[in-house]
C-alpha cells in the first residue's frame, strides 16, 4: 500500500494558525501592559489603539483563511488528514477566542478616557515628604 502524502493545505493551515495565533496573544499581552503602565497614553481614539485593533483584525482574518484552508484540506481524499485536523482545530480555537475578545470589548462600558491622571487616585498621597503630617492626622503621642 502506497503512503499518501500530507496535505499542503493542512500544513499551510497549521502554520498560519499557530504563527498568527501566537502573534495575536503576544500583541494583546503587550498592549495591555502598555495600557496599564501608562493609562493616559492609550486613549480610545489614539492612533496606537486604532492600529492595534486593525492589526488584530488582520490577524483574525488570516486565522479565518487558515480555518478555510484546514477545512479544504479535510476534503482532499488523496491526502493525509493529520495537518488539516490540527490546523482546523487550532484556527477554530484561535478564531473563536478572537471573536469572544471582540465581543467582550464591544460590550464593555469601560472607557480609556477615565484613566487620565486626574481620574486616578492622586499620586501626592504616596509622597512622604514634609507635608505628610498635614494630610494625615497623626494621633498625639
């Protein structure tokens, strides 16, 4: 019995889904680190946030293409099904999490504009300078 070759569509699906899935995860982690380290620099309409969501949308589109390639690889009768199955599963998992991420973000009432320094707890309370006793009532000893 002759061995069937691996599906090229399945291999492409697996490579695309894993590489762009990793990129989506890493970029999401990086953007949340940036948003929490400097909240006032990541406004909702800033070029950085718009660029981030455009990049995520492009990665999601490529993962959808990987899903399509994996499904097409499953229907090739003269090829092995190992790579199309894994490519389809990975891209389906990544695409579903991508859609859930956008659904959660679009349903949230959270606005980045409220993270300006005027809305955050004032930083002067952390200053233990000479006027510390003036702000905090110290019990007499």
